[in-house]
RNA sequence: GCGCCCAUAGCUCAGUAGGACAGAGCAACGGCCUUCUAAGCCGUGGGUCGGGGGUUCGAAUCCCUCUGGGCGCGCCA
């Protein structure tokens, strides 16, 4: 509807341009929905903007624009006003509004979708947690946001691939293996001292126990020969923990299209580019571009020559590549796989990584791509009004699974999506556990279920929603809700453009609230048959929007509550 | 020290490609179930948009500066 208003104003400007030779402005005409009812359904500031260019008074310009609006345009509006410093306010005809319900009904599940992305491939990488422990609430937030963004991008016409990068090689994995092995030794009374920067969590002991149950004391070895045993522990623990991660995410309702193993894809897989493995190929590429330098026995990327603040090590003294190097190769590979648009969801503590990664990709002379990184701020868990402290290394943290079991998947997803990613998020366990109106998830789901219940009731009396009488919908509540329903498509687009699912959350809360108010005030099924049919049609459209919105967030829509 | 993020009602946060008297939820208090689900609704209060400058017809939104928080600045990831 907004586009139509925009078009009408644009046409008027065209006419003016021809008649009066007004200076053309290439700027897009801004149409907004005013906050205040007195300012109409749509408003534009073009007259104010143009006034200074034309050296006329804004209100005079506004009058000219209004005078040249087409007949067709006039039919859409009930009233057009000039207000304040020169805003033009448009008031839409009620009939034009109610008839739009048909579009919602016709599109059904597709209402809200569009073809903005035109089928372009997008790779959304998220969670990508190291398989060294259980997922915690930070990962959960990352998962909820990454998944919702994927859904939203998909809805606006992108071809989305969800990918999880498995960091299954490197120092942290070595530490994991060693930690498990030391715990294993302890089971046989051998105490060699636990690595200070190892993994201290209780789950390491559990894994050690499992290994003992499987292999007995077979793995015990003299210090000089223990590497093989440590490797075994490492692989065993990795498989175990990755299995847990996959299970958690699956139970959370996140389905990755691709699990990308660093070890298999970057170290083992041969490179398509110039022989060797992928990571080796990147080294060659960077060498050719004179971006590398040997120093102190390590290999450095001269990032400072590519716009970053300092140089970084790519290959350690011991010959092993750093995480940075792997990540460069990984992102290079993403682009080579045909993705021109990359979206990464990271924990906020990784923000420093972004510019150096860009510098490296630039050094590789990759230009035709975009990398958008969503930095997720931390989650604080609040229980009994108190913050629960968490430390991954020490192993003292509430896992994603524990919280999910306590509050349920829908509540968890919703709470994690309630805030903008750049805001710290307080996850209030006390509120999350409440099954009442104070819990916003239930509030929205309840609106959905209530509508379903009304439709059921109607069915019993053999009434079914009908578009035939939508013109009877004339209460201000009805008109207002329909107007809001009609902004859904644009809202989805906006959420996609800003990669911000929380906008959808707020929208759904408003729609649900509007419906509950309406429900309490207005009888849907009444003596008036035609009006009843129209209202049933109306509420079923509300239900469609709530359903489509919740689906994008990955939240279920229970038929009964 | 340098860099990034944040600061809006008692609490948790929306609103930031500038727009017309600043919003929601929670918390507090008082009401509403013989009528389509009370996981609901109605009513009441509550803010120098961290401080100070600047740009603009117009600033919570843009620029500068200060203050107070969080995070980063590894041959960890």
C-alpha cells in the first residue's frame, strides 16, 4: 500500500515537472506511517525537501503536489492535508483498506514473502562452536538469531545455506585431548598435574570414564609415547561433544545444511586452485601477492599493508596454522563455492577479527563479495533476581540444554530474539518459566490459539469466513488492525535488510495485543450473520500473519493452549 | 594507551539511512469470568532520551567532546 502512495506522489511530481519545469530530484520519495493518528495513514516530506531546491515555501509546494494527484489517486484517499512545516498527510478510504484483506487470505503462507533477493545465494554461518564442550546460552542466542535470519532471508527471496564451521583441529583440540587423557590417567591413580589452560569441566571426567569403560587401561603410556593415546582421547572427545552439539541444535529446531569440518575441508581436501590442500593453496596465493613475511620462525601476514592495524601470524613456529589462517581459507572457499553474499554470526568477543579477515580477503584480491558480520553481545542469566556467573574454562556454566529443558524451546528462542543483537541480553529464567500473560511468548501464541478456537466454534454453527462482506468491517479497531497487518510484508523486508529478527518480535507482540483487546471488546460471532462472516474472515487473516511471523522466528503455533 | 559496542520510565528494552507533543513489556495500585479459551481485558501513575557543545526549518537519531559500563588489542579460538 505504501508503494502505491509513493507511486501516486511520484506521478504527481512528474506532472508538475512537465507543466512547470520543476527541477528534477533523483531522490526517492519518502513515505512514512506517522505515529499520530491525526497525521493520517501515510505522510510525506517531499514538499519540505523540494522547497529549498525550488526556493518556494514548503506549503505552496505541497499544494501543487496535491493539485496534481491523479483521479485514481484521489479514489484511494478520503482526505489529503497539509500540516506542520509542510508535510502532506494522506488518509486512506476505509474500503480500500478492508479489501486488502483478500490479498492476505489469497497469499496465505506466502503472505510476507517477496523476491527481493532474486534467488541470490547467501551463506549464513552461525554457532560454529568448538567441539570442546557443551553449548551455552551465548551459543543458543547465536543459534536463534542465525536461524531466524536465515528464515527471513529465505522469505525475501534469497537462496540460503546454513553452515556450521567445525573447528576440529588446532591448539584447543590438543588441549581437549590432553585434558581428557589426564583425567583418564587419574582414574588409575596417576597424577601428572592438570594443564592450567585445559578444560576443567566435570564432563571431561565423564568422557574419561567412558574411555576407561571401553578400553580399560590400554591407553596408559610412558610420557614419551603418550601422544597416540592423547590423540585417541582427542578424537573420541571431539566426536562425543560434536554429537551433543548436533543434538542440542537439532532439538532447538535448527537444521544446518552443511557441517564444514576444518580438518577435512581445509587440511585434507586437495585444493582446486594450485595443488596441495586448500590452506596451502592460500599460502601460495598470499605469497604471490607479496603479503607474507618470515619473522621469528613464524609466517606472518602483513595485514598492516592491507589496511589493518597490525600484522598477524598465519603459521606458528611449530608449523601449525593459526585460527586466523584457517578462517581466511574458509572464507575464501565460501566465495569460491559461488557465494557472493556472506553472513557470519559471531560472539561479540570476535569483533577484532573482522577487519583483519577483510584485509586478508582483500589481499587475495577478492572484490565481488560482501561479508556482513552480526556481533552477538553476551547473555546474562538471571535467576531469583540474581545473575548466574558463567565460565567455560572452569566448566561452571548452565548449558543450553539445561535451560531448554527448563523453559522449553519456544520460550527460549523467543527470549533470545527479543533484543537487538548489539544489546546485552538479560535472560530472565523466572519470567521465562511463568506460564502466564507475563510471558510474552504465550501471549502471542495464545492470540493464535484463541483465533483458532473462535474459528472452531464458528464451524460448529456451520459458519465459515467469507470475504464477501469485508466492507462491513468499519470499527476503528478493525481498520487499525488491518492497517497493521498490511505492513507485515514491509516489516519482513526491513528485518531482512537490517538482519534484525527482533523487529518481528515487537511487531508480533503488537498484533497480539491488538487482537486481545479486540476480542475482549467485540463479539466476533453475533446475531448479525454477514458481519460475523466478515469478522471471521478478518480474524483468520490476523491468524495468518501471526503464524507466518512466528514461523520466521522458528517458534511453533499451538492450536490449543 | 588504541579500537569496537552500549547509555532512553523503578527494572529490561524498542525507536537511530533526521521529521510533527518520546513507546512497549515487567514491576506497583484498583477493577472485569451465567456470553466465541481470564495464558485475556480495562483503569492509574511514571522519562533533563548519560553531560556539554555543534550541524539543521527540525536531533533520542548526524558530528565533536566528556563521563560511566562491556568487549577486544595472542605463534587461543
